[in-house]
């Protein structure tokens, strides 16, 4: 996923907490959903960065030579300028792009129907 195309702000934005709890009915549940999505995004970004930087890995044991690779610096700058995973997750949640469910509520509904 290209996170640069996301509409998420790069800086922290003050939000109305009532907007966050509209979908779930509970602010704390919304925060948990956002935090779990932020963790997923963080892992995904880290894997992408690791794959791209692995191309530049030097397996020589010589400490005398330090290479400054322009492409490696540009890749690092790109990832530094991305919005934080928590901001990306919050934006996705507000836009309704996050799928979530509560297994505990699902089992309670099934037992009530039986």
C-alpha cells in the first residue's frame, strides 16, 4: 500500500472524540481498534523498509570503508516523511476503511439466538 497517497496528516491533529466513537458506540473500543490497526501498519512499513534496505546491505567485515549510498538515503528520507502509523490508522478508521469485529459479541448473539 502506498501510504504517501493517504489523506492522513503528517502532524498531530486535534479531533472530536465523539466522531471516533460514532461507529462503535464506545470511545475506548475505537481507540483499541485504531491501535491494533496502527500496529499492523507499523509492521508492514518496517517490512517494506527492511526489504528495500536489504538491497544495499554489505556483507564485508571491513570497518574502514563506509559507503554513502544516495539511493539508500532517499529511501530513508521517504519513510521518515510518512505520517506516523497511528495517524494513518486513525484516518482509515474515520474513512471507514478498517474492518473490525468483536468475537465476544458474536458468541453472545449466537447463544441468544439458540
